[in-house]
């Protein structure tokens, strides 16, 4: 348990930040799953339309530090090759 006032505040802050990070991570995972479904369904038009949103989500998540920028770039690159 935290003993000082600042440590108590820090615990509260970490709790809120953990929730935000969880939301971002699930958003990232859902984007990848959605893109995989579109690619597997052989629907290239929908996949191409969703690709820009997919890129945007991955770069937002990378910017916030949930995944590294290199990981995001690698996933975007591999996905674009599949399309």
C-alpha cells in the first residue's frame, strides 16, 4: 500500500492509464482481426477501403506507445502485400 500522498495519487493515475491502455490495445487487436477477415474473405474492395483506417489505427496506437513504431510499420507493410 502507498504511504505518501503522492504515491496514493500515483496509484489512482496508474489505474486510469491502465484502462486507457487496455482500450487502445483492444482497438489495435480488433483492427488486425477485421483486416484478416476481409483478406480471407477474398473481398479486395472492402479490404482496400478499410486499409487506410487500419493504417490510421495502428499508427495511433504506435504513437501512444502500446506497440512500437517498427511493429506497426511491419504489420502495415505485410498487410499491404496481402492486398
